[in-house]
C-alpha cells in the first residue's frame, strides 16, 4: 500500500519538478537544486551546476532556481543586482513558462496514462438496457432517497444513460438539481439526488449501500471442503428456491439464505433441465462456498489509437472537472470537507494492499491531473500563485514589490502547511 503511493508520487513529483527545471535551463536560468521528496536528504549528487537529490519525506519535491522569490530564497543574494542567469532577470513571459512547466508536464502525463490505459485495456461495462431487463437493487441509502428494488432507471435529468456506471459517477453525483428518471410498476416518476449524497457515499462505512444492478446467476466454482460441496452443488447449477421460497436474483438468494444461519437449509436446483433438492446446514458466517456466475451480458469495447487518444484525453480532463465541481461544493458548504477531502493516508488506502498495475496507473493518471489542477490554484507558494503575479506583471508592466512577494510566499506556505496538517489529521481520524 505505502510502496504504491510512494512510487506514484515520486513519478509525478519528479516529472512535475522536471518540467520546471527543463524550462528554466532552456531559458538560461541556473537551477541550483532538484529534489524528489523533502529533507533530510537520503541520496544526492551534483551534475553541472545542479544538485540532484532524493529526500526522506515523499510528500512532494522542489526545484531551487537562482534569483527566484520562494520559500527557499537567499535573502542576501536577492539584495544584489540581478545576474543574467537568475530567474528575476528574465522576461516575465519566460518566467511564466517556467512556472507553468510543472503543470503542463503533469497534464501531458495524465493524458498519456489515460490514453495508454484505454488503448491497452479497452473498456468493459454493463449497459442500462441490460440492467433494465431486471431493474436495480436499492440498498439503504438508495431507499433513503426514494428508490426501490426493481426500479428501472431510464435517464438522468430527462437524458438517456448508456452505462450503469454513469448513475454513480461523479458527473451525476456532483451535479446540481439532478434527478433520476425512473419506471416503477409501469409508471414514470423522478427521484431527486440530494446535494450531499456524494458526501455519504465517500464514507467507507457506506460502501455498497446505494444501488446495484439485479443479477440472475448460476453456480460458478465450488470451494473444496465447503458446505456447497457437501450439499452436492455443482458448477452450472441454477438455484431456484431456498427452503421453498422462489429466488431469481442473487440479492434475493442472499437475503433468503441469511434467514437460516446455523439451521438446516434446502436449495431447489435446476440441473440439466431437471429439478433437484439439496440440503445442508448453513454455517455461522453464512458462507455456502461457491462463486456466483452472473448471467448479465458484459459489454467490452476495444479502441484504436486515434479513438484512444480522444477517449483518454476526455477521461483525463473529466478528472479535473470533477475536482472543480467538488471544490465548488465544499466552498459553498454543500458537502463537508472532513468527509470529502483525502490526504496521503486516504490515497494509500485507495491504492489497496495488493499490486494491480491497471489500478496503479489509473490512480497515477488521476493524481497527475489533480496535481496539475491543485498547483494551478492562485495560492502563493503554489505554481498558480506565481502565475497569478506574473500575469499581473505582464498585463500591468509592473512587477509586485519583492517585500510583498516575500510576505505572500510566507502566507501561502503557512496556509499549505495548515491544510496538509488538516488532511493528514482527517485521514487519521477516518481510520477509527
């Protein structure tokens, strides 16, 4: 878990700071230090005029450019006349490109990752046409907003929905005045999606409590030594009743089965066109011991390179749009930051404890786009703060005073450290 997020952040921070460094060197600025991670230094070497190092704290990195007003500036050197290799001696447009370098590299990285994933893995999903053959399962939170098991969701805000994933995606849950178009027992109605629904769903305790699709099934692989094996269940069997109660879908089977913990249980099974009765004792944990084989059609799409570029780019920028929507809702007070914000511990938990390269690169691509967006915010000490001041200089023809810039940098650093303390503390609190 920790290794995955460290590797991911190291790649992204290294590329981000590399974007600043390469742009600075291209315009003849002296780059004194390039570091992935923060001190204490674990490893380092000097090549040319630049010291390259690896820090022990893998939560960021930095590039020190001579003559730049930032949190690491040399105040004594700044009192001297600008030298031709210093950041402050270069035209504002060159300084602007240097400050945008890291953001641009992160955007390009995110796009490349998403394009590669789409091209390599394609896309698999369940269509709403397939889901609506049987309707949805409305779990606790779904029932709380007015949905019922068996409902058919035919649209969102009167527009058709192609995939089941679209119903629970950020573009739906982060919207305003959003509603589901529902068919129930032959009638059409709308079910409003509350503004704070995404806040509830972001809580790990509520995982799986919204909606799912109903799933006809038959028996897949049977575990050795399990109650299923003792009962005589075979792969391919279709369970049609539990203790005489008819079941068609897996959620019905689960609900009915769990009524008989530590009791005798009888499955009515359809096998090779014939009905058989199999009996056993349901264990205390409620596990019979077989894999379910969903009888829903899964749609798989492969994409050529050109299609992958379009779809991958769309996915990359959708990640940015989702963050803009989420930030807007937090600022407006519609969702609680303590339940929606995630720091390094929370992100590490999303990576999971097992190594999955698809998940790793998907999250790395997502983080690359988020890092670009967050760095573009007009906060002093972030790249966006420098971009804001440089844009002012280009438009007005006057640079902000050095003293003002120094104070702004310090204020920005205090804000960012406070924010980091908040998100890490919030991550720790969520563990309990």
